[in-house]
C-alpha cells in the first residue's frame, strides 16, 4: 500500500514537471546558450572515456536499429546499478549505448557512425536541463562564439528531450512491477524496466 502511494506521489510530481517543461521558453534557453557560447571542437572527448555514458530511450534505440540493421543487444546494454530479486535476477532501469574499449561503440576515426540518428543526449551535449535550469557538462568547446540559429536549435532539442524524458519516466512508472528484494547472485539474468515495460536480457555476471 505504501509503495502504491509513493508511486502515485512520484507520478503526480512528474506530471507537474511535464507541465513546467512544456512551458519552457526556447527563446530564453537560446539566449543563455548564446551567452555561454559553444563550438564543437571535434575532440570526441564526450564519446570516449570511462565517464561517458549515454542514456538512450527505447524509441531512440529503435531508430538506431532501423538505420543500422543491428540487433538490440549489439546497440545497448543495461546499466550496472540496480537490485536483485529473490530469484537472483538483476533489475535495472533504462538503457545505455554499448561501449567498446572504454568508448561509445559508435565512435570511430574521430566521427560518430550514427550521427543522423544519435540520441538527443548527444545532440544537445554539453548542455542539459536540471529541473528546468540550463547546465553544462565539462567541454572544451564552451565559451566559443555560437550562431543564433545553432543556439536556437540546441534550445529546442533540450526542451524536446526534457519533455520526452519526463514522459518516459511516467510510462516506466505506470508499467513498473515491483519485486521482492534478494541477495546478489551470479545468474546473469537481468530485467531492464523502461517505458515499454520489462526486457529480459542475459548480461555479464555482476556480483
Ligand atoms: S552516439 Fe555518436 S555522438 Fe553519441 S556518444 Fe556515441 S559516437 Fe558520440
């Protein structure tokens, strides 16, 4: 009963956030981006390294699958953070783009191999919205002159991603089936909860 009410509280907060996100002014965001300044230096640092991790939504995964003819499990993997249930199955939330040798697997020879279908998180980097406020990740391209049209495009994508992220969270919570917690196990079976429900995958041993 307590979980149900906490889920409802979360859903109600997310619906409020959604209203606020829909009311975001892209003109204001674009003006802020222009003031900060940004020009991609094509260093690829956002696609490489241990810290890079791209959260990707199911519709973005399907778009990549359509463009590459790859399989779901070749494109994405579950995050390492999660909990085990009483049957030893690992549960986690949302997907990350797969990595190879510490880099995004789509990064090669200083370019993105899926540039036209790259996730919104990549198209808006290094900017993101934190509770509606514009924030930036570390990036050597910041502080450089940006054309107004480019700033407006990033602002529009930031708003779009913010709305999508909240809608995805609402859909995830509405479909989420809670489970009895258990101890870490070595079975390798993982359930990823996302806006489409549950995906079962075999993954590397975690405990
Ligand atoms: S999808 Fe493309 S832009 Fe995004 S991290 Fe991978 S290589 Fe970089």
